[in-house]
């Protein structure tokens, strides 16, 4: 039964996966995570906290999750995440600075 729907970054998915009993799907998911995981859990939490503190009204949980998973390095990369809204230059620079400082 689904109790709550909330977007999760890959680090959060990995944490939840540890609590699940062993199965073929668990192993497949672990392989997938190893392939695409770019950050350590501590860094992911730091980025998330800083983005939430940045107080950007356009920034939703879904966007934060994608920023953590993809770690955009340029405005072009960041704009691929924000397909439904447009960020001004200050907002873009603030997000990119947070990501850059966390590496």
C-alpha cells in the first residue's frame, strides 16, 4: 500500500533499499545506483539543505532531487531540469554556486 508519494534522489533510494529484503530486483537496483550515483549521502544532504535555505520560490522538491542526481555545471544543464518554468540569471547562479561549492 502506498502511504506517501515523494520524489527521492538516488542517495535516498539507496538508503531505503538497505531496509528491503534481498531479491533479484534489489540487486538490479543496486547495480543501477552504482552506475548513476554521483554524490555521497552527506554531500547530497548538504546540497538539499542549502537549496532549501536559498529560499527560491520556483524551486520545488522535484527540482532539488534532479539537481542532486545530475549535479548541473552550467546554466544550460540546469535549464534541462527546469522545463516547466524559467529561472532568471540570479536564481540560476545561486543554484549553480551551491552545487559547485558542495563538490
